[in-house]
């Protein structure tokens, strides 16, 4: 027998979920951004003093955290080092001096940069796991409220989610709503090794930029910043969306730090299944014939999936583990539990692949006489990258000194999965990956995400400056949707074409 879990709740809601967690971007980058064993790249010296960038903004610690992690190493920053990075990042204003919108955005983000740096380091130094991002939630919402946003805390059914709005809502006559997402959950044991501290402030920065332009030019538009928990486990965005968070949002965008600048790199769709077999225990020597062997069923699944791999496409994946395989060698196992993840570039291909592995699960049950229970998790869909939004972002990054590889080259890389993919099936969106290691567009695949080195990199000044730059391009792209109706029309047409292809 199989069971569906579509009506179950996620952790962080009022009930606890028994779904298998979805390995979000936990393994997003293991193929694209190959990790190396931890090595010492830290050039810090104990003689360096913390600069203003390590000072704490007057933010309130008003929540409890259940995290039991030690903060990862934070690279101390000297004033000299910061000055050097700033000098390197200097952008020729003449390149975009005629773009008044970008200038207003840039000024707004630059004015907040020191506060945002402080906020980023606070989150980085106190990493919190999925659905327990209480401190980050408190710091971010307090900051946004102080900047004049209307803030709803614990929004859309999740305690650590929020939405911060500014401008003219559609119910008040606004014409366009631009959505931005911030993430702020960390990884067990390795802290902010996915750089979500940077994603957190990138959303705030982009929202500040959009807010400044909307106010200065009296635009009939609204910016909504969504604080989205638990990207690394079971998809806070999916729960928020199901609870109506993104209703009326015309476009939704977010940034993610990486070791390369890419926007068209494909993200895989995935779903994860917990497979339980129920048999009958008996003495493994005296009366094994009286037993029904649940481990036999689990082993048949493992073997049959291994054989099936020869008949799946090179860009599809099925991988899993046996979590529980029996209690003792002299007892025929009456219970086993395995977990399998199924991935493919497009969601409809995952649906087909799921049917194939379900046949294997059910076949193993029939062959052994066991009963089987299947619990599928929270599916993460691939990202539909909106072409006009992506080209706009690339254009504005270009005006600030960054050149991208060709679309084809970016598309040739394999990647992982994120809950933002689900949003991209609901409205036009982009999820640019930006290089936090340098400002020159030079890939450094040696330092992969989800490594302790990357956690360290996410605290460095160059990462902060890269985040500010990308946030400006994201905000400017949002403004393009507001001030050029024909552009927004193209964005929506591209969305329709891609979702109904
Ligand atoms: Zn991640
Ligand atoms: Zn991530």
C-alpha cells in the first residue's frame, strides 16, 4: 500500500511533519560547485583587529534559538583589507550615470551597507536551523520596520516567516507588485556554508532600493520582501505559497551566493520518498520459514533501482540509503526503512520517474510478502528562469562591471534543487547565483558550497560587496517591471510560453 502526505504539515507549523525532509540546496551544488576537502585558505592573523564591519548594529535579540551549533570561523577584517576590497570594487559611475533609477537604488543600498554588513555577520555568527531561525527573524523584521516597511511577523503559517511591504498595494490602486525572497536558515554542523546570511541581506538591500525609487518617483507599485524559512530542508516557500503569500505578486526574484556568476544553470526537480517494509520476525536459525523478511524487500529495492539506472537518462538521478535494516542478526527483520530521492531536470519527468520507482517498491513487497508504506516528501521543482528578467539582470550587472558566460555555457552545468523552483512555476522569476569569492567574474570551483571554507567566505568583505552589487542589479530589474509596462508584458509572455510549453 502507499500513502500520500499532501495534507500533512511542515515542522514550524502548528503540527509536526513525518515527511522525509527534502534535501533542498543541501546538495544543490555538489555537482556544479565541486567541494574539496577543507583546506586552509584563511589568511587572517590574530594581530588583525575587528573593524567597524564587526560591530553589531543595535538589533534586538528577542527570541530563543534551539540551535546547538558552534558558529563557524569568522574571518576578522582589518580596515586596510576592507579599503583594498572597496578600491577593487570601485565602479565607474559614468557607465550608468544616465540611469537615475540605478543611482537612487545604489545610493539607498550604499547608505545601508554598514548596517546590512552587521546584520549579515550577526546571522552568520549565530546560525539557526530550518524553522528555528528565531533570532534572524527577529533581527530582520526589526530592521525592516525601522526602515519604514510594514512588517508582518510569523506570516503565512510559519513562525519564522515574514513579509515586509512598502509602496502602493494593488488593493490601494497599485499597478505592479515586485516580490523578493530572503533566506536565513543554516546547515547542521557547518553553519552558513550556503551563505544564507548573504541571501538575507540581499533581499533587504534590494527591497530598500526598490522602496527608494518607488517613493522618489511616486510610482504606483509595491515591493514585498518575503522572509522564507527552511530552504535547506522542507521548503518554507512552498508552505507560504500554499497559504497565499504570493497572491498578486507579478514577479518574484532572489539571489544566491556561489563560486561563479550564473543565472541560466538548470536546477533539478526532485522528490524524496520514505519507504517502509513491514514483515514478520522469527528466529533466523530455528524457524526462518516462519518469518517475512523486510530486509529482503529493502535489498530488492536497492538492487532493482541500481539496475534501473542503466535505463534512465544521464541527467536523471535516483539515490538512496537504508536507514533501518533490522535489529539483530539472529532475528528475521520485521521492519526496514529506506529513503530515496528522485531527480530530473523537469518536474514532469520526475513524475514519470516516481511511477517507475513506486513499481519497484510495490514489486519488492509482493515478492517478499511484506506490506509497504510510501511517504513522498515536499517536492522541489526546477527553476523556470524568466528570460527577459534574466537578461535585464545580466545587463545591469554588466553596467557594474561583470561579464557573464554565454547562456549555452551556463546551461551546460548540472546543478541541484531549491524551493524557489516551485515559485517559478507560479509567477515569473529569476534566481541568479553570484560569485562571493571575487568581483571579477572568475569561477573558483575549488570552493564548493556546503563546505566549511564557503562558510568562512560568506563572512568576508568581498562577499558583502558582491552581495550589494547583485542586490542593486536585482532591484533595478524590479524597477524595470514597474516603469516599463511593455517589459512586464514580455516577462509575462515568456512565463506563459515556458509554463505551457
Ligand atoms: Zn544550501
Ligand atoms: Zn542555499
